[in-house]
C-alpha cells in the first residue's frame, strides 16, 4: 500500500513537472495566437523595410560578391534564405544598397553601383522566387504571383556625392528610398552618430528632399539627427519613412526617434519601421555595446565592418557576455510608436544580415509570425496588425507616387548645386 502511494505521488509529481515544462516547438506552433498570426499574414503582405543581404553577399567569406555561390536555396550562414523567408511569411523586402560612409572621400559611386549590381543579379537569379518591384502596385502584383517583391533602398546619401544627377541615376537603377545619411555627417546633413555641423539640413539638403519627392523616392530618416528629421518634415511634400529605427523614449540611443518627431508623423503620413537592432531596443544591450565600442576604439579596431573590429568583438564577447535583447522589447517599441504616432504610422524594418546580434525570439527572417503573436496576446486588433505588416508602407508609397506625378507636371529636374545653394567654393573642373 505504501509503495502504491509513493508511486502515485511520484507519478503526480512527474505530471506536474511535465505541465510546467516549456512547450516544444510543435506545441508552440499550435499556439492560438501564433496560428492567428500566421493566418493574418497569409492574407496581408508582410513588408520588411531593411535587410542587408546584398552587403553580406559582398563580404561573404571565400566567395565575396559571388551571387551564384551565395545560394539562397540552401541554408545561408546568417539570417536570410528562401526556406526561412517562406516560414517567416515575408511578402516584400527592401534590400539595402549600402556603401560604407567612412571609406574616404572617393569611391562611393563605384561601390554603390557594385551593390546595385549584386542586388539586381540576386533578384534576376531566382525569377521563380524574387521579382524587382518599383511601385506599390508592383508589390501587390508580385505577391499575387507568389514572388517575393524585392525593392531597393539606398543607405546613405554620401553615395550621391553632392550630385542631384547622381540621385536621379540611382532612382533609375531602382532605388525607392534613400537614407539621407549613414553614420557620417555629410556636407548637407547631420548624422545621428556624428558631430552636428549644420544644425539639420543645409539648403542643398532641402533641395535633395524636394528632388526625392519629385522623383517619388521615399525620404528615409533613419540615421539622421533629430534636427534633420525636423527639417525634412518641414520640407517634405510626401510621407517620410524611418526604414530601421526604434523609440528614443524607451531606449535613449541617438539612432532612435524622439517623441517630438513621432508626434509629427500623422500630419506627414510617414511610417517608423521598428527595427530589431539590440542596442536600439534594449538599454542593457546599449550599455554593453557602448563598453565594447570604447574598448574597441582603445584597441584601434573601431572602424565599422573592419576585420580587426569583428575579431575584437569575438574577443570581447568571450570575456563579457552580451545581455539578451528580446522579442518583447521590440514589441514594446512597436506599441510606443503606435501610441504616440498612431496605428497608421508604424511598420517593421528588421536590419537582418546587417547586425551581429539578434533579439531572443527574432533570430532570423523566419521569426516574424512570433512577433505578431506577441502583439495579438497584447490585444492588438487585426486592423492594426495589418497596418503594421504592410498596409502603412503601401499607403506611404502610393502617396509618394501620387505626389511625384503632381510635382513632375510642374517641375523640371533640379540642376541646383551645393556650391550655388550653400555658398561653397566651386570644385576644379
């Protein structure tokens, strides 16, 4: 009898432990919120505002710039391949056309053109999976055909080298947004992570915004200073975007968007595409990263994207474990943008393949449905979730296209120069 009671007690204890154990992946997939999220994303295109895969292909170990060798049909080394894109239900992607703004005073155009070449060769290589999209209508067409709508977004206005003609040429190559700066202050715009030389946009910088509006190219205000954000909103006749930023009220990082700017987005029609970058969404990770950057600078390995910096990061992490950022923290930033700017002004801009660390729960492009499941658990309506997924970005694109059509009826391409507008000495012929 006593043996029976002991066995029964043990069985009850085991049952309780099994109930308290985390559910396996299969059980999680059956979670009602996750099922709801997956169903919603089958009916509403999910548009990600920023993925650095073309740069990852450029610097791929063993076969740099080789689009064929970087096979997206096979498991990729970092965050993005076809199997995971399908699992993540990504319908449209802005591929970042990036060139390092700290490489010097020359060579930007060459590298920028090479990055367009990599991205366009990548898209052309998989006609059954990818399609180049230039308009909001293209996105909807490609989604209906079962193709991932592939858009191109330039990351950093240094690539136009103070030339509106170059800007127009990049638009002709397919660029549908341009981040006004990357991490370096330009001759015409202040960067968030560099010194402020202009207190915002110069007059030539304002002309860049006006010409982008005339073209129909979205003005991307990620990476710029708050003064540039404000000046661009003063000038812009079309919605602006932040392709990969978060809320500064939650994490006081210079790359994040202040509430004063979020409050202006409703009048402009713009969209903040909330990013997954750990130091932008987690204060603890931001402090860790600042410690690493200080140590990296002291060790002479602070140049972005350098081999020395990446090696130093591995050494640093071996002795200083990074605090985890989380999916829930990303959701907090999304909710803050919705609360301040409105449900019509928030989207998603992951920065996958451009970051070395990822939040727990958002490890790669397959994980988007989990983020929507989290918001469902927080009480989000289907209407707000569909806005977040892509409707807001599509609306902003359509508005930019409509503005461009109007402006082109009454305005010729600008031939203004930085020398003329900002009083700079004319360059030697």
